[in-house]
């Protein structure tokens, strides 16, 4: 599977299934695959912005209905930063929901399979969940995104979400990326499991230090 030039069909099936699962809800947080409420949503997601230190274009890979992207823009404004939102997702109906959240920015969103996707431009900040691809393909995909999606002075942020409800911890993303030979610039975590460990983990890589 790790040698394949295409994503396994089972993995694509699971991603496509999110479209119906998410859109059966009206609450945008539930539409984003989260059921822990607004307070936990921010506590567990906002630490990804520890990687963001200046204005710029922000691409959310696997943006779903665009609610996290909407929150990232607002949370950044609270910190005095201005991010320009962009998004890509495999599911067209989810992109349609995202476009309703960002009227007038239709040219900022794409329906695409991010595995081999080459966007029409590069971005200062690129965020993606590690489970956009199978774990065994994460290093190859991260290098692809660094080369084709991240601007010369930009940064790729990878996240992984655990689950409090089933006591599943997040992957140690920084350790996985570093073990794959990538230069990790920083990491962050958010939320707390019942044992005090984090619910979410994030790690980021600068393009310049990984593509010499």
C-alpha cells in the first residue's frame, strides 16, 4: 500500500462517507466531525495557530464545510493577524457548504484529491490532518505538499485528533515526521484526556529547511 501511486480505495471510501455523515447535522461543529461543543472545539483546535506568526494565505486541506477555516481566520484576527482563507476537499457537497460560509471567494476553493494534487498557487500557511492519507504515506505526502503547496517562506502544519469519547490518544505527529527525515520546526497540543494527556497534536515544518 505504501508503494502505491494512488490512495487505497478503502481510504477514499472512508473520506467520501464523511459527506453524508457530516451533512446530516445542522450545527457547523457537528458538520466538522466534532461533538464536544464550542469550548472544547476551540481548546482542541486553536493550538494549531501557534505555528502561525504573520499575515498570509491559509490553505485548509480537507476543509470539509469550512467551519474550522472560518474559526482559524477569526481566532487569528483576535491575535492581530489577517489570514486569507483557501480550502480543498474531496467531497463536492462539503465544498458547497464552505462556499456559503465564504461568499465571493469561490476561486479560493477546490474539489480535489489532495494526495497528488498540485494547487494553482502556493500558500504561506498550509494545514492538513495526517489522516488525509494512510499513515504509511504521510512522509511522502508531506514532502509533496512542501514542494507544491507551501510558499518559499511558508510552513506546513500537520495535525492529528484523538478522541475523548473512546479514550484514543492522538498520534505523536512531531515524532513521526522527524523519524521520516523531515525537519520539524515546532509542535503544540490541545485539550485534555481523562488522564491529562492531550486530545490533539500538531507539528509544523518550514519549506526552506526541508527542501534544500
